[in-house]
């Protein structure tokens, strides 16, 4: 008979990592969605700027929302594990954890990196063009950084879930 | 006695995935390093543009080089496995594969995404500013896309190496 599914780390450690992921992603989403700026330029006058005006920031928003929904679900499952002592879903859940952590970590890594990369070169550009949207850029840069921090926590969860895979000899 | 280390897929399949990774990354690196453009603007005159002028592209360059070195090393190890029938390095290599694939996949994902995200919003910006560097942007966009394709192949390798981990019950 196959041994029962087990996890490498205690569910309590898993829970802490999930909560840290959630905190990073929720702050990232709040910063991103509330960031506004006014670009003042002699050619175009005043233009209101929001995160929706940039493709990279729209992707970051989608990535953090996906990450938040997934983390909430995993937190609920870990709480059930902690309270009942049994892992909800049994064997099949090990694979859902494994592929879920992998896919969500890649979504958060690309979401954070796309926006962070953009803000770094955008900072130079707004200096050249004389636009005054440095506060907007700093806020979105913080949102991207927090998404990357959230990604690191999901990557840790991903290491846990990889080691929990049953061995296929 | 513990069972000998085994891989989930045949070394031949591993080799094909590594070669596909290598092809994507080498073309990405060539495209990136050879991309040049001339920005003509009434305010600044003609300005030569290279990938080194952008932080995101410099990171993409570093990411593809790290990916290439790692992929070459893994290809050599897989060739030894194929020719001798034995896995070089034994048990310890399973962990190096696991962490190596994980870290390199994250480096390539963030490298590709940072540059791809930047090019998408940069495209709109150069239209507004009347700069004629669309060829440069298209080439770097292709380099970033190929890096992301290379990342997908490393992610597949990462799934293989995760399943090859010994079970810790």
C-alpha cells in the first residue's frame, strides 16, 4: 500500500508563508490601484495618469488578483489541515499544490518583473521629457517590488510542495 | 537501503528540452546584442541606441547568459547520462537539478518579462514622441519573447526535476 500523503513542513509554517504572501499582494494591489499622477507638459497640458494607462501595470494588477485568490484558497485549506489534523483532498491535492504554486509563482514573477523593469527605464525617460509623475512612478515601483516579494514567498511554498510529491521510482 | 536515484523522463527527452532551451536563448542573446537604432528627434538630433542604454535590456542580457551557461552544463551532464547509462553525480545531483532549474527558470521569467513589459509601453511612447526606433523595439521585443519561450522549456525541466526528488515521508 502506498504511504499516506505527507508534507515536508508543518502546516503552521505553510500558513505563515501564505499569510506573508497575502499581506505583500494585498498592499501591492492597493498601492497600484490607488496610484495617480498628473503629467504636466508644455505640449499636451495636464494629463491624468492611472495604472490602467500602462499594459505592464494592467498585467501586474491581474497577476496580484490571481495570486490573492490562490493564496486565500490555500490559506483556507491549510487552516482546515491545522484544525482537523487531516489534509483536505488527500493525494490529489499534492499535485494541485505543486502545479498551483509553480504556475502562480511564474505569474507573480513575470507580473512584478514586467512592471518593475518598466518603471526603472521610465524614470530616466520622465526626467528627459520633463514630466512630473515621479510620485506615480515611485508608488507603482513599490507595488511591483511587493509583488516580487510575494512571488518569493510563493517560490518558498513551491519548494515545500515539490518535496511533498510522491516519489515515482 | 534507499533505491538508486532515478529520473521521471528518459534522458533523451531531457536532452531535447535542454537543446530547445539553448536554441531559444542563443537566438535571444544574438538579437539583443546586435539590435541598434537611431532616435531622430528635433530636440536632440540623432542618437544611437543600443540595448545597454536600458536597464531592463541589460538584465535580459545577464539572464540569457546565465541561462545559456546553465543549459550547456545540464546538456553535458545529460549527454554523459545517455552515453554511459549512469547519472553523473548520483543522489546529490537531483537536488542541484531541482534548485538549479527553479532558480534559472525564475531568472529567465523575470528577465524576459521585464524587457517584454518595457517594450509594450515603450511602443506607445515612441509614437507620441515621434521617435523612429520601431525596428530596435521590434528586435528587442523578439529577444524578450524568445527568452520567455526559453523560460517555458526550463519550467518543463523544472517539473521533471521536481518529480525526480526523493520522497521525504
